[in-house]
C-alpha cells in the first residue's frame, strides 16, 4: 500500500513538472532563424523598363512598394536622384523631365531670359531648360577670351536664378562638338565644373552635363577617363545628377551598358537623335539600354535630319516620342533660337525673345508645343486685319508668309478638335479663302483645291480622334496673290 502511494506521488510530481516547464516555455520569445536560400530557388530577376526600377530586397524584409511615376506631370519635383535606372524624386517616385535646349550661349544669348523661360514652363508644359555652352567654336568657353568666359558664366547664373524662381530644372551643358574628345579640354572642364558645383551646391534644380557629343575617334574608354576626373570635383560639393555623353555624337549608348561608370551615384548616360536620320535601329539601342537598367537621358534631339537644317520627319519623331515615353526617359529638344535652320523652334523672321505666338514658331516649334499639350495663342495679323476663322471644332492659323514666285506663300496650321460625345472615326475640313489658291506643300493630311476652296482629309494614322482629343499638327503652304484671307473654316 505504501509502495503504491509512493508511485502515485512520483507520477503526480512528474506531471506538475511538465506543466511548469511547458508554461515557462510559452512565456519565452520565439526565435526564428533565416533559412538559407537553396540553389534551385535562385532565379534571375527580369530587368524592368526604366520607369519601373528594380530595387534590391534584403533577405527577410517584406517586398518594397513599386516605385510609381509622379502624377504631377511637368511639375517640379525637388532634389532628383537615380534609382534602379530611373530618374526619381525625393520620395522615390519616377519622374520625367521634358524641355528645350538653347542654341550656343555666345550666339543666341537673348533667348536666355526669365520671360521666355516662364512661357516654356507655364504655357508649353516644360520643366527643364538646357544651357548649351559651346567649348571650342567661335567664342566658346575654351576658345574665347577671359571676358567672354565671364559673360558666359553670368548668363548661366541669370538662367539658374530665374529657373529657381520658376521651379524649372536647368542643365549646364559642356557642349563639346568640333573638339571631338573631352580630354582635349579636360583641365578647363575640371576647373569649370568645380566652380559651378561649389557655386550651386545648394540648388536642387541644377543638373550637370559634362560632355555633349564625343565624336570622331573618341572611345568610351576616353570618356570614362575624362568622367572619372570631372565627376569627383562635382561630388566634392553636390550629389546632383550628372549626365555623361557617349561615343559617336552620343549614339553608342550600348558601350556604357557594357562598361558603366562605377563608384558614383546619380549618373545618367545621354543619347541624342535627329528623327529624319536616326530611326528604328537607334530607337532599339535606346530601349535595350533602358531594359538593361542603364539610366538613359535624351539630352538633345531634333525632328529634322542630323545636319540640323534638313528635312523634317514628324512621323519618325512621333515614333521616337512614343518609345521615349514608354520607358519614362527624360528628353530635351534642340533648339530654342531663331536661327535660319529647320531645327530652330522660332522662325528666322521673328524678332521676339519671349511672348511667342503661333506665327513665331517654326514647324519644329509647333510640333514640340503640340506634343507637349501646350498652348499656341491665337494669331492676329494686324497688318492684314486677319484673325482666326473657326467653328467650334476647327482652328486655322496663319503661321508665316513670304514672297514666292511673284506672289506670296502663306503657311497655315490647322487643328481639329473633337467636341462630340464620342470618338470621331474620321474628319474632313473645308477652308474657303477670298481668292484662288494653289497648294505648295502640306503634311499630316490629304489636300484638294478647287478655286478658292481647300479640303483636307486625314491620313490613316490621324483619322481617329478620341472624345475631347485633337489633331493639332495639320500644316500646309498655299501660294496666292497678296492679301489672301481665310473666310471660313469648318468641319464637314
């Protein structure tokens, strides 16, 4: 009997101990050990387009939120950085800069003024202005005298201060061209960018482009050598975005993909194109670079040929813009001046330096403002007493005129606006003038003239107009006697 009681007491004690131990264990923090990644689990991450940068994720952390494109459009985003191949704001949101480049600062300084920059920002939808400071050409920074260098730096300062007030980004561009290789004036570049970076170290809106278009026999190795001496002097004062040119007039961006600069943050690589010369082959090279994660910036492009003064190709330019936007690549159009060439945005006959209206803009200028969704103020020709003649859906503007073949050539720009409750599947314009006309040229439409009446029907690519949308790049040149007036413009 005593033995049985003893056994029972031992069993009871064991039960109590187990309960105590179990309760104590439940009060202790649970420890987890990271599981090693198995070889078969490792997969190659697909590299996204430039607008959705890849983010390295440390083991054990939750998946980060995908970087989103900033929805403010052509706004000001404060300090900029480069993350995962994309240009981003302080919140990590992907942003896109869109704007224009000056021509040579020594040659067209009058176009660098606050009023013009305000119009770029407020009416045209730009958020960046590039200052093209030539280095070797006439009165270039390195070829001119000290007085000229001071004048150029004063003009840059004027633009930087105005842009700060307007919330507009500024690119200070070391515009090598005929000097081919940036190493030729490396010492001058080092001194210049050290001065600029120190002076504007607290300015969030300044971007530095250290070599415009390396060309000739200049190799990517030459550019890397140059960049590795210039970038450190900038980094002594600021972490601002730096743009680095690529070989063959900034077209061989694939060389930067193969061997990018290392050890520096906030670096982007430039690609330049002229739509009538550079087509799908170069577009594909740009897309491949973006897909490879290279930060790409189109710091100069035109819609004419590579000479800057050849034929305009709006169709190819539209294809370029579509691809650029697909990858959220920032872009800057060449050039904001009235030089007598097809790449200039202002007509050679315009004497204005700000307050531009439609007849002050060239075909390139109208294309750019139209694609940006900007405003083209109504034209009033006081000498002829002529104004726009429109109905609710059509606008036709006299953009320019000049003597031609004993008569006068008249250049017009027309817009079709869809004010209906649905999609327009096609359209037809009828324009009636006060005298007989002949067609000299026309683009983005099919043209037919009978006496004093011009009819325009669409091309295949611009026949459909979405509700609330518009076709804004219809243009034509008529020949007639002096005193031509538009009496009526309607959509049938």
